[in-house]
């Protein structure tokens, strides 16, 4: 869980899949660049939830 959003951390081979190991890393870079946050939760029944939060920029907060 601690390494999930790092570059080149993949467990795809373990599940007989091919991965380039950048998917979650790039997702985090993009979401961080928008001042948001991304998270992952893992449950005991082997289900996982991934999500992200992005701030809403209001009209008055925009740089004119
Ligand atoms: N939706 C998901 N459900 C469960 N585990 C996931 C999910 N997405 C990623 N993971 C886990 O996190 C690891 C890293 O994901 P990441 O997307 O960075 O790389 P990848 O899926 O292996 O390759 P790719 O860069 O092609 O997406 C995966 O190998 C997998 O173990
Ligand atoms: Mg992926």
C-alpha cells in the first residue's frame, strides 16, 4: 500500500498481466498538479477502492 503511487511499482506479473508500472504514479502526478489528492483503500474481502478529490475553483478565485 505504501508504494502504490510510486514509479515502477507493479504487481501485475503476479496476476499474469502486463503493466508498465506508471498508471497510478501518473494519476497522482496529474491530480497533485491540480491540488487534489488520490487515495486507495484495501478491504479484507479483497475488494479495493480508488478515488480522488479535486478542488472546485470558483469564478471569484480565478486569476483575472
Ligand atoms: N484498480 C485496481 N485494483 C486493484 N489493484 C490495482 C488497481 N490498479 C492498480 N492496482 C495495483 O497497483 C499496482 C500499480 O498500479 P499501476 O497502475 O501504477 O501499474 P500497473 O497497473 O501495474 O501498470 P500500468 O502502468 O500499465 O497501469 C498494480 O500492479 C496493482 O497491483
Ligand atoms: Mg494500472
